[in-house]
C-alpha cells in the first residue's frame, strides 16, 4: 500500500485551518499541492472527503471518520520527531495553553518566563479566557480550569482548591473595625465581582454551619485584579481568591479578616487531551506547571 502520510497531513491541515489557503500557509507548501493531496486521498479511498463551496468546506461522513485517523497519525509523527529531538538535545515545538483570565494575569507570566529559561526552543501560545472549550477541536495542549467537563478523553491533574479571603488595606482597617462575623459586613463597603456573585451573596462556612450575607457596596467589577487594585487603594473590603490576595498580603498591602470563616472551595485542575504518545514538549509543560504550584503552596488550598 502506498504511503499517504503527506496527503493525510495535508487533509488534516485543511480542516484545522478551515481552507486550502490556510493549510498551505500552515504547512509551507503550495495551495495546488494541498489540493492534489486531498484529491489523491479521495481517489485512493474511492470516496469524497469534502463538500467544497466558495464560502466554506464541510466534511462528508466518510471525511469526518477519516479525519480522526489523519490527525492521530500526524500527531504521532510529530511526537516521534519531538522524542528524538529530546534525546538529542533541547526539545522543540509549540505548546498551546488556555487559562482563566485572572489566573493567567496573576502568575502564568512567571511560569512562562521560568519555563522558557529552561526550554528556550519551545514556543508557547497562551489564551486567557473563562469559557470551557473543546481542547481537541481547538488544538489546545494544556488548560488550567476551575472544575471539569464530562469529557472522557481528558486527563485532569488536581493542582489544589480555590478559596477566597476577606481582605482590606491597612489604611481601610484603621478607619473601619474589622468584622468579627459575616453579619458585620453590613457596615462595610464591599467590593463585589458581579461575574461570580450576580446576587451579591457571599457564603461562609464555620463550625456552626454555612451562612449567607448580602455584600453591599458602591463598586462592582467583573475582574479580580481590578478589585484587588481598588482594595489596595483603600476603596473598600473585598473577598479575593487566595492566589490574587496572597502576593499583596505578603507585601503588607492587604490584611485579612474573618479568618475563622471559610469560603466554598472549588478544585483547580491541569487538564490535557488524552494521547497515547504525549509529546515531550507537552509533558515538560505539564510537569513544570504542576511542580511550580507545589513550590507555591500558599496560592491554593491543599487537596
């Protein structure tokens, strides 16, 4: 049987890039050659793989089935070369990462800098977004997520649990007594993230059980780093994720209150699509992120 690896890679690239032109650009070959490759596959299979129109490309049923094998063989070929590169010296390739917005803004920069010092030939593409995307369909190698989907083709490594701390600046505490119970928050200007607390309800847990209070204040934002900045400036009291608050607490710019009360916990996972042969570059990134959080245990609650 003829070797159709190049043709299969070209077909996968057409679907991944959404056009023959995009596939040619991504694979650094001519558009005409990409078209020839797809035509050869269709002749070899005796079936049409694509419905072509001037506006878009659509997979036939056979094309959809065949695409999975094309993508798998393409990924296996890449992984084989990357594995050999790793044995010969420095790993190469691109790792695509997606993380929640505030999470990425806080410390993914530090992780990226440290990782690229150790592996300068690995390129990183990082997207900051709060939506759950299909990792395989979006060609994303690694994701950090609060919670999980029910996708059985994903591997999830727990990094810790997300908790929140009630904080304010030292200047704010000089003018307002620290609350002793959640009910005392009624006399404070609470800065609220309306993306997560549309009803402004803050829930606390203690030895006596859960308690819900309505956080009242004159400033509501949907971005935790902005809320942190406003809190540091003394505009009010906030309930911030531990990973957002701890750098400011260590620097003395924020102080906590209600330490006997705890917020609900949300697990944080490092997620990646299951692959029989995980590329070396992906494994290096996964291990690096996991170890980085192990070295910074105050950012997330322990498992």
